C-alpha cells in the first residue's frame, strides 16, 4: 500500500482553477476579437498575435530572471495581451505594441510581484503610457472596412472626438454594432456585452462594477444635457466596464466596494469627457480608481457574523 | 428570512439507499480512552482481565468527560499508547474477542425520576456528539441558562456521509422518542428537527410523524454547506445570532445531533451504553460503498477490506467527511464514537499552490463573512492586531474558502494557524 497522505481538511476538490478563469475571459473576448477582424481586417489578427506572444514572452523572461516559478500556464499573460490589443488602434506599428506589452507585463505586473499583486491594471496602464508617449500613432483612427480601399484610407475620428454638431454623427445602431472608428476591440458594444454577460453567467465577474460604471456615466450625461445612450455606446465604456473594471487584482473584493469603484469610474469618465481636453476618459478613470482601491477596501470591510465591536482604548 | 451563505458541493450521497449492514465481529478491537472532547478517561481494566459487552472500562472524575465501555466480550490483551487523528496521545485497550458477545451485568435500563438522574444516566451512557465533534452530551444538556428550543441537527451537510440519514430512515421512532424524552426531562417547550432539503424522504416521513405534535417542528434547510455548523443551523432555523464568545445556550438554544438523540432513547430503554455505531464507508477507492454498524474499536482497515477497497490504490484515508474530516496516517486506527464516515480516496486534488489572484471567492463564500485572503496577508506579516480586527478567532474551519480557492491556497489551514497567534485573554 502507498504511504498515506496526511493533510489538513478540506479534502474535496474544486474544479475552477486560475487558468480556467483566465480561459473564460479569453472566451468572452472572442466575439470582440472576431468583430475587430471583420471591421479592421487582417492587421487586427497580426496586432493581437503580437500582443499576446510578447506578453507571454515577457512573463516567461521576467519569471526566469527573478528566479520564480514559471506562471505562463495560468493564462493571465494571454488575457493581458488580448485586452491590450483590444485597446490599440489597428494602424499601430507592431513595435509599439511590443513596448506596450513590456510595460504591462514587466513593469506593471511582474515588478510588483506578478499575478494578483499589481496595484494597477496592466493593459490600462500600458495603453495610457503609449498614449502619452506616442500620441499620434495611438490616435490614428481609421473607418471600418478601410482595408477594402487601402489607397484612400482616411483617418476617421472616434465617435467621441466628433464635435456634437457634426453632420455624420454615428447612429445608435452603428455604435452598438461597432461600425465606427476606434480601438480594435472597443467599438462593438454588442460583442462586448455578449462577452460580459457570458462572464456574469459563468460567475467569473460580479455585475456590480460594470452596472455602476455604465449607470453613473449615463445618469451624469443625461443630467448634463449630453445624449446618455451615445455616451455609453461610444468609446471604450463597455470594454472598460466589463473587462477592466472587473479585474480581480486591482478592484475591491466586496460588492459594496465594487459599486463604489464603478460609480467612481463613471464620475471620472464623465468629468474627463465633459470638461477635459481628452475626448476619452475610460482608461484614466479606471487607473485612478485602481489607485483608490486599497482605501475603498478598508472602508468596505465585511461585517463578521456575530462579531462584537472592538472596544477602543482597551487597557 | 435571510440565510447565511453557503457553497454548493457535489452531494455524493452514494449510500443513501444502502440499508445499514452489521459488520461481523472483528478478532480484536482497540478502544481509546479519549473518544470525546474533554479529559481522557483512566483505565478500569488491566491486561488479562476478561470483559463483557457494555462493561465500563474507562472513567474519570472530571465533569467534562464521558466514560468508555467495552464493545465486545473477551480478554484484554494489551494496553497501549494511542495517538489519535488530532495528534493527541492517550491510553488504549486492546481486547481480543471471544465471539460470545456476552452482555455485562452492569447493563440495565437506568432508573430516571428527575432531571438530575436523567443527566447522570446520560453521562453513564458514554454519550458524546455523534456528528463528529464528540462534545459530552451530559454537559450539553445541562446549560446554565434557560433553554426554549432544542435543535436536532440532521443537516448532514458533508458530501458522502449518509449515516444520520440512515438513522432517520431506519429508526425514526427512536428519534421522535428521544426528542420527547429530552424535552420532558429538561422542560424545553419546542424542538426543531432541521434537515437539509436533499433528504426529501426523511422530511416527508417526519412531517407526517410530527403532524399532531405542535411542539416538534420539521425545518427544511437549504442544501448548502455548512448548514450543520452550529452557528449556521441556529441562525438559519431560528434567526438567532450566537455572538462572539457566546454559547448556543446563551441564546436559549441547544443543538444536538440526530443520531445522538436516537442513541439516548435506546439507552434509556435498554441500558446498553455507546458501544456500536453506524458509519458510511465510501470514497473513490471503495468498490462497494456501504453503511455499516460495527462495534467501537473495529480497525478501519477491516471495514475498508469488507467494502472491497483496492488498498493498493488508496492515497488518502479520511475519518469523517471530506470537508472537515481528518486524514489519518494509519489504516489500523479504530472506529471511535465520533466516526461518522470513513473515506478512502485514490485521487484527490494535489495541484500546486499558486499566487492569490484576489478574486474574492473566499470572501464571497464564508458563512460568517470573514475575509480569508486578508487574514492570510495579515498572518504572513504576523500582524496580530489586524488578525484580531479580522475576527479570525471566529473561524469554524468549515473549509469553504480552501475549497473554492482557484489558486489552491490552504486558507482554512492558515486561519487555524493565525488563530494560534492570538494570545488568549
């Protein structure tokens, strides 16, 4: 007979591992990726592949250099690469995407200790760094189906950069289906919504943060006189709300905290869009709320069942 | 009413329709002097003594204890040091059986006139919590504060185990009889028999039996682990909260296991102390899972062989359920009073522990609202003040946090280690 294994309880198995969670996020992003290929052409496959491969490679190298276990098997680097790609314009030169992957994985994630330890969302931070470093490349938008007439590929403004009086303002349906300029994966609200609902049904994410985010933004837009539906559908709201404001490591754990996080994102996005000089504020709002997360966490601790209140100044 | 959180487990109640079979008398039994929570007993026999069934072989003066009786007739062949699954050492008696199972003259129905004689009889029966904790029953039934409801715990919320369920299906009259006995003796106006919803047959039977008795309520608990945990079952069936540092009796409640109640009834009518018990033998290495009634002291390995277990493949043996049971180092360890299940596993989750991804699943499932991920962080830096604030001492080690952790972190284990850091006042 084998030597018996003695270990503390529990002894039963749970089948949802980190890699399963990450795989589900990848699955949830497939519709958005497919739509990006449909709208922006083969270059979007290339850019996504560059991001994923370079993210996984950087993860591998970092772990090797730091003499830690190899963690590429948990698929979190794949998710980061995929989300980063969804945040880039299709015309971006691949070498810039590689720099983005380096920032996301090496600097934001691994320098802080790897999965679960980073205080800011790697893909968001990488997007912001690239936007500040390469402003023209990062805002060179094209219209969907530009690849059909490569000779007269014109820059197309994103829906949010258009002046509100513009003649060719996008219809709700165009925005919902993603027929507008923008980053690879952020234009098609329908695909992102499908992915988000998939994650909620699979209980991978809690709907609190995305709903609070989208709701707050819609409400504030309506109050301020902007078109709430347009504000919600345009830009990176759905991508940010469902895939980045729900990141485990950088958002609060409790549902109450998630709601506060979402409301904060909504307010900051609105303020940047309405009063700021940037047309888009989703990335900044999430990054700023990431930084606030430890404080939100402190304020929203669970009340323990049957716990007595701590007696202060006990001698 | 709002219920405390719980997790959905695979029930794996493979043996729920397996009627209890009597295990043939083993050649030898090993009876430890500590099968209950509390002070171990001192020996009343020595090697070469002959003993009979029901004869008291261990007792002690301390009130927080329960006497030990011989489960067989035969000869004491050895007195050994025995290390139980918790790692504690006590004396154990090895008895070689003579196969006659002669009943001791000591065994006769107790004479009960009042509460005092009842509690004395309960102590003499050797009863302790048969659900697994082994709390001496005579202490439990003698609280310092008035009790207005007694909860009969028939949740049996752990996977695999069906021993309590079989008790309910096979001996329902003993259970109702026991409930009435305790109610009358202790003057408790109301009893709640709390059963998980995954046992509809039992709920149906008892609802019918208690139809005309408005002092016994049958309460259906959701099938979510850990319904059987004391604080959880009290809150979910009565809405009362047992606060930090309180006992159930402080909120007017006693919680007692259903098999213990049935045993007490049988003892009051026959006088036969706690010398046999029913347990579920199951697990993925067991060829023929069964419910078995056997004498206390039967070596586990005999039961496993009887249930056609492929001993070559066994990697882990668990005394109790998979969530809170103890994995044991030696298959020759005996059945004790608290053995409600014996599981033999050939495969189990041995994947590597990875980094916490802060998914919050451990926080989401904790029935008491603890934050295991935060406790783990505070434990690593030995921040005792923080651990106090996080109320780690309330953790009941139900194991839900470890179970759901996608990174395989041993959170429940860490909670127990963290508890040990906090100095007792």
